[in-house]
C-alpha cells in the first residue's frame, strides 16, 4: 500500500509511511505535521508537532500544557526534515498560521494543502501555490458552480441592516476575519468581540495579523449604540434568536448554519470551485487526492486531461 500511494488512511488519520508521520492526525501520535489550529486538524498530546508559530500558540491556548510533547516551530518556506523526509511550509490563507506542506516521496513533490483559501481578504499571508507532482487537497466546495459571493456585498448586509447585529463566527479564524472585514468595508460601525474570542484576536495581533478596530464586549457600551456588531462564538448565538433588540446572522459558507438567523452572511474560509480549478492549474499535478468533501466532480472534470484523481474517504 505504502509503495502505491504517498499517504494512507489509518485510524489516527492520514499517514505518510515513508516518513513514519501523520498529517493533521485526529489522535495523539509520535510525529504530526499540523497545518492549522482548527479542531478537526489539531488535537492534543502528540509527542512531536511540526507547525507554524501561531498554530502552536493557538493549540497551547486551547489545550494548555498537554498541547504537545514538543513543538517544532517552522516558518513559511523554511526547509525542515521529519524522520528524514524533506518538508517545506507554504501559506494556506485559511486562518492565521495555516500552512500547506510540501514533502518528498520517491523523488516526487507531494503537496498536502490542509484547508486553504485563495482569498485571504488582505489580513492573512496570501495562499502560495508551488508546483507539485502530487496534490492532496481539501474538496469542501468541489462542486461546479459553487462559488462564494463577493465578500464586500456580504459585509453590506451587516452594515446596511440599520440595527444592532449579533454574528456567530468560529472562534479561530472567522471571528478575526470578520472584525478585519468590518474595518475594511464598514469602519463606521463599532465592533464588539465576545470574551471567549478576545484571546484569539490578541494572538493574531501579537503575530502581526490585522484584526481591524474592535473592542471587548461590554453590555453597557453595546446597549448605548444604535448600530453595532457583536461577534460571538456559535454556541452563544442561539440565545439571541428571536430577540427584538438585535438581528442575528451566522457568518459561514455552510448553508445549514443559517437557519433561524435573521439574515445570511456567506463568507467562507475555504476555496470555492473556481479557486480549486485555479489551484490545480498553478500547481500542475499529475495526480490529485481529495479529502473533506467529494472528489467525484474533480474526477469528471479532469478525466480527459490525464490527471488521476483519487478520493481519500
Ligand atoms: Zn480549517
């Protein structure tokens, strides 16, 4: 198995046999390359974790001392070795500190993207697409026609609502993107951030990422404002459903999360269909593996072009 494919699926997650390490494992392992700090990519307790500085800090924020036995902190486009395999990180533009990793396998380049986004909105290091022989990519929105709306138009829904808005946003990544976008497109509107999200904003800022103008939430201050935005974690949003004082929205590309909200704000941290095609044209792989989503449209799309597409279930 390990000779046919550079990666295999194991119960711990995606395994790179020739280097005896895992990519974004879901259980603690001896050697893990972690692309970014989202919970479905970063777990606590691995003995050796190779990641960016901000990913290490975000994991320490969530898991404390049990985050990792040892962090090996690497910079963008810095060469490093894991059990003899040459590796290099490239910015993934998904959330702060997110990286793709290029690895060597049988004299071929293998690029594992983790989650990535071709639109960094200006607050993250833009996504970099190095050329590769083999591409392992997420396929979250790999459906023809599934393209994200203009971000500026989505922000207008908040800024032109004429009321106070409570917005649900994932604590790591989306909340910081949202406060940055408000400063970019609707700087006149005060932005308040929930206390559980504030430490992530601070880490972003300490690492040089622009999170826009915002302040920690104060009920008194928020009530004084006629129009304002309050960014809360997803689990806090339902307590505002049906409120007469505020409108609610969930800021995400996931349609099912918009139910019960006053209006939809469709801003995603994942590449859309056009982004995926652009990435393939720039990385020029001869083989593609897809994860997180269906690769069947990819298989159809690239069938005649000679690119083999495999789905990793
Ligand atoms: Zn993610």
